[in-house]
């Protein structure tokens, strides 16, 4: 799943979230915004608009 406006795939399972949080990308993000990254996690499933 790719969300409009975001340049990367959003993790959609607990294992994927854990793996994503271990990436250099997320570690850099976390170092810049502190604990907000941990408090504002949303894993959503797409819905049909038709």
C-alpha cells in the first residue's frame, strides 16, 4: 500500500512496523522528532471509495 503524498510504503503488520523502526530512515526520523514518532503511529487499512 502506498499513501498519496508519502514517498515510501507504510508498514502494515506488527513485524513490518518493527522492521521499519530498525531502519536508518526511521532512526534518523526518531532522532529529529523525539518520542512523538512513538506516540503517533497509525496503521490503517485502505477502504474502497466505490
